[in-house]
């Protein structure tokens, strides 16, 4: 049975440090167009999404493994669920309140999560990229 995770109450942003860290890890692994969206007011499934793009399968693996391993070692978070295959164009790490989407560039354009969740406020990661 899936573990239920209580979302933050309105106005609280307990997810913020983990979201910023996941986005920063993606950037460290050279993911492109890294965005963090605050979706608390738009959906019940999560508090925020981290969305990023990669240009190759090896980079997809590196970003995925980097986020998974560093979130566990630094924040004590393990994904509640993961979706996708390493040979796929889209991998998901579900940390409960935080969901990380790692796309190949064409898949990101095709699925257009940026447009679908376009009403969500974006959290500034203050990355130098």
C-alpha cells in the first residue's frame, strides 16, 4: 500500500529546502532549464514539482541517480516511488510532497508539464546557469 504523506498547510513551505536542493543537484549534473513549481494550490498530489531536461541517456541516468542518492544522504529522503525506465525519455522520483521530473528535451516539449502547470508560481533557485 502506498505511503500517504500529508501536504503542507496553506502558507507553509516545509518542502522548500528539499525542492531547492533537488533542483540544485539537477543543475550540478548539468540538467537544463531546471524549474521548481509550487503546485500546492493546483493539485492534491504534491506541494511542488522539480522539472528539468537532459540531452542524453547517460545524463538522464546521472541526474536521476545523483538526485536519488544525494537526497537520501543529505536530507534523509528516499523516493516513495519511481517511474520510468533508464532507456525512457522521462523519469520520475516521487518524494511525497516533492516530485522530480527528469525529461529528455523532446519528451519535455511533447508532454508540456511547464504549460500544464503554467499557473503554478515558480520558485527561484538562484542558479548561475
